[in-house]
C-alpha cells in the first residue's frame, strides 16, 4: 500500500491496481480472502480502510477507484472509526452520484 500511495500518480505499473484488487472479495476466492483479511489486527484493518478511501477519493485518474469503492463496501468500511466512517459514507454517496452523472453526461437527448 505504501508503494502504491507513493507511485499511483506516476507509475504505469499494474501494481497500483493489483494492490486494490487484492483487497476486494471475489466469490470464487471469498473464503481464502476472508481468512487473509481476518488475520489483520484492528489498526492494520483501519489502515486498509484509509488506503481504499484515499484511492477512491483522489485516485480516480490514476487507479481503479471503483474497485477501491467496492472493496470498502464489501468488507473494509467497518474498520473506519468515528468521523472516518461518516466521511467514507458521504464520499461513497458522492462518488456514485458522480458516476451516474458521467454516465449520462454525453448521452444524446431523446426526441
């Protein structure tokens, strides 16, 4: 995560997105992923939440911020504390509103 935070804006490496993908849950790997995730302590899980929140908020042009958002929703959001959790909730709503706005931005108007 540290490498990704230091290089997400400038790297062409797939390592940036691969870091995010390792924090998502895929149905065929759900049991394996949950075993790995539950091996982290509270502070480590909180750091993952903050990392995903940062990527979701600031990495839109450089990383797969949609996958970061999905990973937060799937598992990591519960490890945000206090104001962080409220900020994540607000940002998730704003993020999806922005996605919806962009989906319709270049659509022709119906006659």
